[in-house]
C-alpha cells in the first residue's frame, strides 16, 4: 500500500505474497490466539477483495507483465480460501462443549451452510478462474519466457501451485463437513481427481525446480563483478525522477514495462562480493532476476525505457504541460550525454562540478 501511494502504481499479482499471504499466518496464529487469527484472516480477505480483480484485469491487458508474476495470481484466492477455513471451527473450548448439545450443533451447521459455504464456493470459483487465467497466460507468453535463463524467478512457479492444491483440500474438507449432498456425487469425485492431479504435478514441479535452484545457487551467490559497469543508484535514475514526479504512473492498460520494474532493472541489486580480501557491497545487474521478474537484457532495458519516456512525452503533448525539465542525461553525471560523447573516451572529465565517473551503458540521450 505504501509503494502504491508513494510511486502511484497499480496492484499486480506479485503483491499477493505480501498481502493475501497473511492468510497463512492467520491459520497458524488461530491455533495460539483465536482473536488474532480472525483479525489476520479478515485483513487477508480484505486485501484479496481490493487487489485481486484489478490485478487479474491488468495481467490480461498488459503483455509486458512477466510470466512468473502472472502465475503468482494462483496464490491469491488459494491462500484466502485456506485461511478462511478457521471460521468453520469453534473458537474456544466453551464452544466445543456447547456443540455437544444437539440444538446448538444444528444451529452451528445451519449458520455455516448459509454464510460460510457461499463464501467458500465463491473463493473456489476464483481459484478455478486463476488456474485457467494462469495457464492461458503461460501459453501465450511462453515463447518469450523460455528464452530467459533460469533464475530465482522461475522458482515462483512452485508455491502458488502448492497453495492451489492446499486450497482444494481445504475446500473438500468444508464440503465433507457442511454439505448435505452424498459423498459420491459427480462434482465431489471430479474435485477429488482434480486435487490429486494438481498435487502430483505440484510435487514434481517443486522437486525439479528446487533441484535446479540448488544447483544454480552457488553461481548466484558468487557473482563476478570485476568487469561489471556499476549501475546508478535507484534515486539517481531518470525513471525514479519520473516516478516521484508522477509522470510514469501505471495505467490499467499499457504497452510498456512498469516504471517500478524498469527502475529495479536500471539500478540493479546490491550484492555482497569479495574485493581486496574484504566483503563489500556493490551494485550489479548480473543477478538473473529482480524479484519475480527475470532481468531485462541491455537491449530490452533500453527499448522499454525509451517506450516509457515516449509515453511521458505523448502525455505531455496531450495535456500541454511543459516537460523541459526532462533532461537528456543521467543524474549521476552532471554532464549531458552529447557533451560526454565529445569527451576523451572513458576518462573522467574535469570541471567545476568535481570528478565524474565513467558513463555506463544506461546513459543515453532521452530526447532521441
């Protein structure tokens, strides 16, 4: 929520791990402190209602959102459904004793059939919708995604699918407890077969991706940055300036990569490496992914950033506002790019502005 307000971004599926994931904590907290479990579950459900449908719409109207981010939407309704099952249980030992009375027990089950089960049915429908949506987006964007090297972002396919299987089991348990239909109905048999299929596929996928993750982990933890050109700091990128000024707001339907994603790709990650016999923190773009997004190569980054800047200019023309402050230089260097090109190669320029470091590959003329 803070990021959304600060950078004027719209919700996307990658938020589910930090929002609806509260439902997992709710299910565990309920075992130790019932009121806290209920509170977290309500917060999780509220976050789901606020973000889910906006995120679902955006991933279908913005082809630049990466496949792992699209796949994460599976965890949205799945975790909420699982966490919501705490409302199907008595809240205290006194409630357990009260259910020994047949009248209280009948009232308990009747109330849950009227209120609890319709909510579960709705969340289950959202789970199926997310599965269909995820498979469709995976199929339509697979050609581009398969060209990306294996990265930590690929492992994000595991948890949402396991959460989906977990939600199916939770839904089956609720049906068995509160449903008045016979056990052998076609729906319940189909649900059981679907749950087994998802569980088997999820188990195999987790085994494969976890093994690959462990094999690649050493090279991700020991990056070679000796010949790496240091990216600019996040607050000194052009994209950050546009975000802070509200010029690069996300829209429900856009043809360019989100400015927040571009900022992360432009500034790279802060990694800890061994230099001169000491462990130091340096910035590098050699990590294969930034969160759930596989990192953009140089060509993709330049192309997408130019699209973003072009969109900003187009909006400026439409609104008639002056954008003269959008200078064609990187804020890290107090010299415009065209002046830097006239300088002597890679050597730092000298002037009243003090020493300047060598231009990196991200510096370019924004006016082109």
